[in-house]
């Protein structure tokens, strides 16, 4: 569909996702070449003053997922290196602003885009001192987080810390409408234009609207109020992103921008609107490199979310580059919640689907609030028990995992924490290794 020589679009994405595959496939459908910049095929070298990036590309679409990586500066620095060689959509400086929610809020406020009131303090005393500004209920968030992880609703007496785990946290004004089911709107903006929009509704037993948490969606493209549309466009422009998912919420006083996501997913948006942003992102990348596309064909391609395996997928290595870290049958872990952190000895249980923590321990660290109720069967018992589940940050061997853990009274058991497969899937378990002496205990299994 191109009337000029094809350009080569690279997508920088070390993970595999529908979004990355859809962008690559859209570029090819529009008559241009692709490279998937991944672990298996990407290198950069400086020799005698000359810089060479392999594979060679004319433009890069940045799809690095920084919010849910342990060390985002490593991958941000990698993207920044590439951006100095070829044009990049969603440049690293803009992504740095977007992934840090306080940096986003301050940038939006400086550009007259309305956001909820927020406070981040570097000391817990100072953060608690301003708690009364935020009324009966406030939102408490980690400055970097994703998929609704690291987000809590706190009351006026709930203790809060300047950090949750190793990430700074902040207070945010709770925006809601009286007597209306809680929802927000995700507006997808590409090159300054609104491509599609969806309402997102919170699932039962939760107030967060993230699709990853089970929220439902509804097409909002046609009835999106002009104020929200214009605010989403101004937010993306203020952060200087070529494409973004802008999250807004409406109160009785009007619209507020909550977040500007540089790697927003397509799944929920396509489910609600039957519009894929991928061809529009592909179009911007191609044109940024000097290529041409058929605009009418872009619109046609957007009616399908083509996440089939792209031809640009490089040959996969037969062995993983790094062996998973080894974890013992018992391990010392650090649990963090809104009120603080505590180091305890845990037991690894590959038969348990979900991590489980003691009720008193959950209260000590401020794990919560309760998200839902799960049904769990212990040992040889044929009956299942109901347990509440809460968000908690678990530090294991220098790594941190935000998981939804079940809470139970474990005061009569040997270990206050059971590590389930939600954490153990990242490790090899050596049952002969333990940080304590031999203690008899009962295995637990979750349905």
C-alpha cells in the first residue's frame, strides 16, 4: 500500500504481547519492513567512533514495559541509547515522565490539565501529617506501578509510609460521583488524535477499574464528552507522547486526568470499541521515517486486532540466557504494606496457587484493603474455607513481587507466610535448602 520505497520500522519490546505483534503486523500490511528488537537479535557497538545498531532500522516504536520491571532505569537507559541513533516514537524522556505518576501529575498541572490533588513526601511523618487534607477516603499509590498493583484506598486512621517496598508512594484525592457506579474512561490518543475510548467499570468487591483486575468495559468513543476528549489530547501533548492511553475520571465538578500510560494495552479497548490503535501507530512510525501509507487502508486495518505471530520474530534461543534463581524450602522474606515492612521466615509450597499470610502480620504491615474472597482447601480437608485476599509486596532475594495474597489465622502454624506459585513460578525450588531447622508442617492446597 506504499507508493515510496519501504522503510524499516523497529519495535523495541523485550516482552511478547498482543500490542507489539499487532504493530509489527500492521507495518507489514501497510507495505513496509519490520524488525522486532528483542534479546535474541539486538546489539549496539561503538568502534573507532562509529556507532552501529543491529538490526538496522529507520525508526523505532518504543514498547518497553517499564512500570512492572524491578529496575526501570536499566531499560530506560537502553531505549535512550537507541533514541540517539534513530527517531523514536514515545521518546525515553517522555516515557520517564509518564511512568512516574507524580512526575505525570506535576507536568499536567504545569500545563493546565486538571488532575486530583496529590502529595508525595520523602518521610513517613510528613506524609501522615497531610493525611487530613484528603477527607474520609484517599487513594494511596506507589509512584511506579501497573495493572492496579500498588494502589489502595485508605481511611483517615490507616497508617501510611513514604515507601512501599523500595518504591515511593503518595496520597491522592479520591475522585468519585455520588450515587453512581464507579467508572473511569480510557482514551487512546495517537499523534494527537483520539482513536477510540472506553468506559471501564470496577469489578465486584473492588473499586479499581483496570481490565487486568477483572473490570468490565463499554464503548465510549461516540459519546465521549468534548471536555474529556480535549483533556485527553492535551494530556498526551503535555507529556509529549506519540501514543498513549489517557485515563480520566468524572466527578460532580468535572473531569480529571488520572494517568497517562505510554504502553497502554489494546485488548480491553478492542473488546469495547472494535478499534485497534496498532495501524495508527504503524502509520506514525512509517511517516516519521519518511515513508507513505494509504490512510483509508489504515482505517480498514484498524477494524481487526491482528496479533498473529509476526514475521519479524527472531529465532528463539534454545536455552534461557539466565537460569532462574534458586529459592529454598524455607526463605526469609520481607513483606510490605501501607503501614510498613516486616522480615519473616516463609515456607515455599508449590501446591498452593496463591501466597498466604497471617492475619496479624497483614494487620502489622497494613496489607489491604480486602479485594475479594477466595475459597481454599487445606491439607487433606475435603471442605473449602473462605479467606479474604489483599495486595501485598513480597521481597524475595532482592526481588519484589506485588501479589494478591490470601489472609488467614496462621498463629498456630509454623510459618506466618506461605509462598505460592504466584511467586514461586519465578524461581527454582530446592527443598533441601532452608533457613531454619527441620520443622514438621502440613502442606496446603488452594482450589
